[in-house]
C-alpha cells in the first residue's frame, strides 16, 4: 500500500507549536515510508479565513522544511465536487432535506434536557418520518446525512487504541447548509476519499468527529483510513496551548533566532519518543519515526527546554554553516561585518554561550563596533593595583605577535611581574574592549577584535577612567 497522508489546516489564525505537529507527524510518516504528503487548506469558513493566514501556513511549513508532494488544495475550489456528491447521496437515500427551524431545534433541545436525555436531532424530516408532511413555504432546508440507527462505529486508533461509539449516540449530521455550502465533516470525507488518504494523523480534538466521518465514508463505499489522534499540547500550568494560553506563531521562533532543526526536534518529542534520544537531526527523526512511537499522554510545552535544545543544535553546526545562519541576524541588528573578523570565527567563539541566533548576534556586536565607555563598569575593575600594569600592557600589545597564545602569554606575564592574578587584568580588559564582563576567553576575543581596535579601545577607556 502506498502511504498517503495530509495536513489540513484552516486559515483562520497563525500556526503554533501545538497544531503544527499535525503537519510534522504525517510529513515524517510519509517520508519514512516513501509515501505522499498532501497540503489541503480547509477554507470553507469564509468569514474567518484570510489570505494572510494561508500564506503564514505555507511560510511556516517551508521554514520547517515540511515539503509537500501535492497541493495546496483549497476546499473552496472544490465546491462543485461536494455538491455533486451531495446530489448523489440524496438520490440514493443517504441524505435528506431537513426543514426544522432553529427555534424548533432549540425547543427540542430544551425538552430533551428536561427529561435528562442527551440533546440530539430526532430525525423528524427523515423520509420515513415525513412521508405525508409538506415542506413549509419559504423555508430553505439544510441537508442531513442519514446516520445508521443501530450498531456501533469502531476503529483502532494508532495512538489511543480501540474506540467504539454507539450509533445511537450520533444524530443525523448536517452535511450542507441551506445555500448548499458543505460543512466540515462532509468536506473532509470527500477530500480524504478523492485524495486516497491512507492515514489521518491529527489532534485528538477531532476524536468526536471521527465516528461521523467513518459512517459517511462507509456509506459512500470507501474504506476509512487509519486514524491516529495526537495528544493535546499543554502549557506548563496545564491549559491547552493556544493563542490565549502562551502559544506563539511558528515564524516568531524563526524571527527570535531558533533553528528549524531544533524546533522540529522539540516538536517531535511532544508526543513521540525514540528510546531516550533527546537531541537528533531531521534525517534521524524521519529514519526513526513510526506510529508506534506516539504516546497518548499530553505533552507540556517547556520554553526553557526548547531554548536548551536550540543551543545544542547551534553547537552542532559547523562554523561556516553557523555563520550563514547568523549573518541575517547581524544585519537585522545593524551590525556591519565587512571590516571586522570573519563571522565564522566569531560564531565559533560564541556558540557555547548564546542559546539563540538573536542572542549570538547581540553578543557579537563588540567584535565589529566599539562599545561605549562605561565609567561605572571601569571604576569597578580598574584601581591602583592594576592601573599601571594596564598601561604597560597597552604598550606591550603594540609589538606582541597577534595570536591567542601570544596575547594570553603577554597578559599572564604582565600579571606575574606586577604581583597580580591574571583575572585582575583579564576582567578590566573585558570592560575596556568588549564593554561587558561576560565574554569568552579574553585572549581569543582580543585576537578577533584585532590589535588596532584593541589598543584604541584600551586607550579610550583608560583616558576616561
């Protein structure tokens, strides 16, 4: 069997970490099995759907590398197909026109609840119940699927295991409105049949839709796909991750300097596991992924864990690759690099200290721009014991071989001659040259900053100290 999966978002808002998993897992399943991954935009909610949201879906998937083999298909472009299927179902007695008004439905609901019953449509306009009834004048009907009266809908969910729902719990679902616009559950079934979907991997908020979709699918003579309903992603305090509760758009992580590899890695671990493996690349994930690794327990979004994971992936990148990723963030921060050290060397020096590309870009600023003189910082680092040794070091730096080893030896030699600990010179050098006390090894920093810039910054700082 050729595997065919799909991602079918509604373009009514941004994609966040909780719902992009419904793209990641079917994409990985299709790639693992050499199958086909389809993007389908479910845009029948025209009041809430926007072009901006559609583009955000495509852009987010492109950034994460979730390439699709077919699509994007748009449901609004398939309206004629849905209406043709509806007419066929009416002709075959699988669907019927219902003239029940909203007021009648509300009254029915109230009566049922008063009797302690589950509210549900009572089938009053089924053909066998309305054989001698004349449709009311001026009322446009909705169209309902004639659900089976007896038996159960049963399926083996690839995540949740066996699920069984009595048909007596399901009423006759509205599959098209009075204007013949199709409803969600009807469109999904027709799409999944037409696109030959073999596996539906989606959030478990769709579990209640599944028995209805299975019944419609079977009525149309199709074999239902395998369903895998993913557990909900929660916030750290237990709410469902959403725009209201802590969710951010996927592309915001891109803009905040996260690597796509890290986000995919983190998403994969929200509801799936491969032994105890924590840090892995996309190719490893695809090679390992299968449905039996999915868990039924809700995952909790931990922003600190995501940042840690991003740092791990940053440290894995080769210097040249890291420099390529860092370059646009340097540009966005207004940091020109043409006259400074190679970005690859700066990135290699900073990657152990910066968890995101935004952090790294800001940490790199002093390699390319002289920091402002911070008198308060200098006052805390320069005193009678080390003021003269710093002047001496300024002179020594004029002639020392400008490489890390020679610079480090000069600093340590000066400290030893003046009865100081090396840190008594290294910390003020950080303040003078970098404008911060938190840098990598100062000899490595000075090597990249360069002899002339180092001496100029020392001179400016010592004069203003």
